């Protein structure tokens, strides 16, 4: 006992989990989807991801170091996650400068201006994505074709984009159905779309890993996908001529990506299981409303951001079940 | 087209007038009478809302002044006598004069004088540390050094000295609101009479252990030897529980107690250096 | 499906190194330091003075009010002084220092090992004997047992639960006691049942002690009123409220005592002490203490006299490891870090844990990422992150509204926080402040 003893209040043992481990597990969970995107979009996908990650980490470091004048916490892994998620949300051939701008909005505006990790109200990657979507609608909705698809086309539309555009042009649904990819293509990810959203299967794989490692709980994804299924199912059941099947809605667009990786962001989702169910159902219903009645083909980003805003309210009113509380 | 504009103007004006009438009656109905002097008194106060007077902010103090109709128990330490005479003028009352005071930290157990015997590794506030255990040194009465007093100070008047590990009061900024006195779990901070030229003499120790034990824990601990008590010609010094205390209201700043203290527990601040004694005090410090 | 409590809970590494080590009687100390306040409630008043000769088991400080207990001399010898001695928290408290000379016990104490099975006492007599023997809750809470055995007016106990859970990692003193003193514990349980006038008793044991479960099942086979309930391993199952929930499915209402749902909970150590007090006339002056730690040469369970300095226990366990960075009195989840090895064993000391320097310090505190693990882990269904913020910002009303007073200080929140935030530190502070506010409101 050469040194003086340490005194601290109990408990004196600590779980070996840490913020960094959680973040790296999220990164690990995103790897299958990333690998798939490289497979279908080629090295462009890797380029976009690397630029987004590098930009997010650089902005985080520079702003914390020189503007906020605090010790940079860039090694906690949260900027890495934000970068990958941002990349997952953009087309693989997005110009680098648009990506860097998106990273700036995500890290500087959505995260650090609120006080950094843990204090932000909205999911940083989604704020970055929505900012880009509104500012650069053309670049953000022009998707490159997958390598496996026809070689004569240079751009491909997402399944949801096809439908929305068709309906706006007054085409009947059954005519449009023929242009849609098959369910198995959508499950695998042989469709047009942003980097991370194409393969529902790979995203589910990552989700299962995170569930196993207890990074996320089942509440949010199940509530989102379940409510989308039910909501879409009701419309399909009432009028199958005018509406698509609920399974199509689950597999198309960013539903999986949003439900598994974006909405489950710890910082911006409610604390209790019950709260997460309310939050998830809110996201599912808003998403379907935008998809079915809005002018955008896809609405999960908006839905998540809207429900992020409700999270403090949900936290204030949905309390865990107290031990010995009167029923 | 024009008829639409006319209708719009008429409708909006009607709504506006109706609302104004409703508002007027509601305002009349729920009117609360408030003594206008409260506003005047509040305006005369410093507006620091520090709570040093014992009330929840300046407004509450102003209300108390008006309600009590007697200022003998009310005093704003921040504004001082000047401010209180202003308040008294507004209310036509007599203000009590009080000597200005200043916060003094009664511990001199710097890292050098008081060796650490343990390392605290919890949430770094004095309140938590003191409720857990006696502190990082063997002195259970001394400063913990986590700066709860610094956090509560609204006037930026107290800061931790990273070298000594003790808080230091900036006399010019201190308004004697007493927030730090409340915050210190070891009750080390005292509001003492403010002397001219910021001079002070006080026992910088609160250790009530027996002499030997106190000395073992800290080189500059008061050991309760009562030499200072005998030396003082003004009955300003009392010894209780192995600890000397100098009453600042009786002290005449003669500095005799300082030179007799065997452990240098009595501190003089802002005095001109003395020619011979200064050297001896310094040499004893070095020898320790 | 094994029973357990429903809300929250964590699974810290068990590290019960000493569970296979039999209880050894430790040699008497040269000097015993016996604090007069070893329990919850008023400290006892010393009744001996400097120079007095005392015998082992003699009352040296008298109970000082209803919620207070007698303190007995754990050794025979001469009272050296009655002075302030530093307790586990470093603050000096009154205590009696005795120079040990021989080991002469009071004649009334039966020192034989034979099992006594005498049930001729009435309930009141048993309670009286427990009170005189100075018995407190041996699990660490040190609440006077005789107070617990007298339910408040209008309330009736229906079930006695004996706590053999020992959910704290590292500690094995209760486990060993159950293995080695099973008969005595059963007799103690029956005595407690008689004192409480209850028809049923349950001994709750976590499933990581299958040998104890098996043995006690055999021993209680003859007494259908006593049953053994194996419980699924989960911390903090040894918490009174969690144990009642696990065994009976009933929840003690917020702010109420276990008696509100008709239960009284006692530790197995307490049951053993009750046996000794009633059947052997032996007051509480020794207890089983686990000495353990990752670097301790010989993790052991000792039968130790109250007042023995911790350093002597360590000596017997192979000396103080070189890498010691923290010394904990009690278990790692709720125990108290101590500043010196000179602190004496008291009635509530269940273990002495030596933590290597590398594990002694906490990880750096990071920002809360709202992962809600503390909410999931809290066995009381509270929101630790919110309570910590309320305490940090000194919003005591909010802390009170969010039921800070329900916190049992089990430490599950701080344990589980990936950001290593000092949740419990602040919640404890908030509990103290809100408690003060509530008391001042009542006055």
C-alpha cells in the first residue's frame, strides 16, 4: 500500500460497459448494411461513407477544440456513428461538398449547438439529411443504379418514388405495380435508394445484433414497423386497388433503417419501454401519413424528427412503474 | 372585391372592441391591490436576488420591509447601510446601522501543511464528500476543497486557489450575503467585521481535536494552547473545545496574538510587514 | 421458474472466492475498540469507567431509548479509556477501549456447542432476551431487532422471512453460516416466529448457493411451518422490499415498512444471534466477517469479536496485498470505503473487501446519453438520471415528487451507467436534503 487509499461512495464496482463500447457496437451492427451497399453501389458507397465519417469527426474535434474550448470527445464514437448514419441516408454518388455541408449541419447545428453528446433534442444524422433533402432535392433524390440492374440506365428511382410520381401523374396503381421490384429484391437490396436503406435484410441483421448486445430494446422498432404495418394494412384492406400492401411499405424506403438505427438513438428517444412504444407508434403513423397523403414519397425522417421533439414530453408524462406505487 | 374589404374591417373591429371590453372587465374583477411602496423599495435595493437577507430575492425583501413596518430585523448585506437608509427614507422608518462584513475562510490547511491521507473519488462536491466521510486529510474539521462555496457565490467573490487547494475571498467583491457560509458543510466560513484597508486577524482553523492530534493532522492547526487568550488585552479571544476564536467585534488589530501563536494558526492579512517578527514567522514556516 | 423480484436489478460478477472456506475463529485482539453507536438509533451510554475490569459478554454501554441497544464487552480485560475513536467514516465517535487480558466469559453464558432446543419461553421473554443481548440486523442495516419484532399498533405480522440471499458480490459470511450453523438458524427462526406469533416462515436463498438450499431443506423437513424458497440470482434481492416481492409477490407501499404487508424480514445472521442469545444466553459480541478481494492471499471467513481492528483480520488472511487501492467495509455494491485499517469490526460489518489499485478509481464521468439503463436497472422503478439532475441543480421539490425517498441506495444505477456518472452520489445527497425538508415540514 504505497499510495493513499481511494475513498468513494458505493457502489465500488462498475459494469464493463461504456459509451464507447455502445457506439462501437452500433458501428458493428451497421457493417453488414455498409458491406452490402459497397457490393451493390461499388466503391462509391465506401467513398461517401468515409467522407461523411471524416467530416463529422473533424467538425466535432475542431468545434469542441476551438469554438467551445472543451476537451474534444471525438473518440467516444458518437461522431463516427453520426457519420455512417448520414452516409446511409444519401445516394452513393452525392458530390463530396454536399456531404461535408450535411456533416456540418449534423454535428455543429444539430449536436454541438445543443451542448454535445446527450444534450441534442434531434437526431443529428437525420437533421443533416433533412437539411440536404430540402436544400439539394435533385442531388438527394437521384439514385445511381445498382450494379446488378440494367446497364443502360444511369439513374434509378426508389420504389416509393416510382409510386408517388406515378400517382401524381394520375396513373392507376395496377399499371404502376408492374414497374416495381419484387419483394425478394427489396428484401435483399437490389433496388435504387440511399446507401443504407436498400437492403432490409442486412439492416435486420444489424438490428438483431444490437438487440442481442442490449444496445437497443425491441420497443421502438417493433412499434414503428408494427404501426406502419397495421396502418398501411387497413388502407390496403379497404381498397387494394388504390393502396400498396403493408409488406411493401415495410421493405421500401428507409423504414427499416429508420426503425432500427435512427429512431432507436438513445439520446433522442424516450426513456421507458412504454414511452418508446408511444414514440414508435407516433413515428409509424406519421410516416404512413406522409407516404400515403403527403407530397414526399418517403416520410420516416420527418416522422422521427417530429417524434424526437415529443420525447421530452413523453419522458415527463410516461413514468416507469414505481415499486410500491398505489395502483 | 371592395365589399369584402369593408366586411373584413368591420368584423375585425367588432372583435377587437368586444375583446377590449371583456379584457377591461376581467382586469377590474381580478385587480389585486399592491402597495406602490413595494416597487419603490425594490428599486432602491441592489437587485442581486442573492438571498443574503434571508428572503427569497429582493422583491420578497421589499414586501417584508413594507409589511413589517419596522426595519430592526431587516438588513440588506449587499446594499449596506447606504441602501438601508434609502429604504428607510421611502418607508419613513429608522434603519439599523450595521458594520460591513466580509467572508473569511477559517482554514489554512493547504496541501503543504496538511498531508493527504486518502483520495476522494466520488462526485466532486463538498456536500457529498462530507456526508460520506471526514475528508482527504486526517483533519475532520478542515476544508474539503471541492468548492461548493465557489459554486454558490453570485458575486464571483470566492475562488479556489489551485496551489493551496483552499478557497480565497476577494474582499472587494464580497458582499457578505452568506451564501458560502450556508454552503460549507464544515462551517468554515464566517462573516467577520470589515476593517479599514481590508485588514483581518483571525484563527484560520476550526479543529476541535486535542492539541497533539490536531497538530499531527495539520501543521498550522490551532492546538488550543490559550497563549493568545492570555496575550489579548481586549477579551476578544475565547478558547472552547481546544480551539481559539477571535471575536472580530472586540478585536483591535493589535497583532499581539499573531506573534505568540506557536502553530501560526492566527493569520494577519494586509498589514504592513513588521521588521523583526516578520522574519521569525517566516523562518518558522520554513523550518516546518 | 425460480422466483425473483420484478422491476430492475443488475448482475454484477459474483467473485465469491471464500465460499468454500470454513469459518475460523480469529485470535483475540490485544486491544478492542468498541464504539457505543454500532446501530441505527441513539448510541448506547457507557456504564463502565477507566480502569474497570470487564468480562466477555458484560454490558459496557446501556441502551439509550427504545430504538437503541446494549453494547457488550467482546473481550475480558481492563477498560483503558472511553474516548473518541475514528469510525469507518473517519469522524471521531465515542467508544470504549479495552486492554485484553485472557478470555474470561460471564458465567451465565453457555459455551458448549450442543444444540439447545428449549421453547419454554413466551414471546415477550424472547423479545426481552433479544433486547438485552443487543441484537441488531446483521445484514448491514443494523436496525435493532427487538424494535422490528414489536409491530406498530393495529398491524399484525403474518409471515417471517429469513434473508439468506447474500446478493452482494464477494461476501460469503451468510453462506458459510447457513452451511455450518443450519440447525441453530432453524431454531433461531422458530424463536423469531414465536416472538412474532406468526404461523409461517420462509427462508429465501439465492440459487447460487445450492448446497445451503439443500442442507436447509433437510433441516426444515420436520417443521412444515418453515419453507425454503430458492431465488433467481439478481442484485439487489437481499433488499428487504425486493425480497418480500420475490417471496410473496407483494409490494411494500412507497414510504411504508414491510409490516404494512404483514412481513418481517430478518437476516440469517440475526436468526443465529437470536438462537445464541435465547438458548445460550450469549449476547451479540462476535460475528462472521468475510475477508476477501482479488489479490488477497487467503480469502477467508472469520468469527471475529466486535472491536477487533481490521488490520488483524487482514493479517490472518495473508496480509495486506501490495496493490491495495481501496478498502471496503461490507460488499462492493453497498459497502463503505474506509480510510484506515484501524477501524474496528462492528455489529454490522459483514465483510472486508480489498480492491486492487487498478480497480479502485472510477472511470471518468461522461455526459448522460439517455440510454435509460439506470431506469431499467432501478429496482424501485425510479428514474435515477432525473433524480441526479434534480439533486445537482438543487431542485429538491422535483426530487421529492419523483420519489427520491424511495431509493434504497442499492447502487444498481451507478453500476450500470455506461457514462460512469455518479448517480447514486447525488441521489443520496438529494435523499438527505429532501429528508431534512420533510422533517422540518412536520415540525
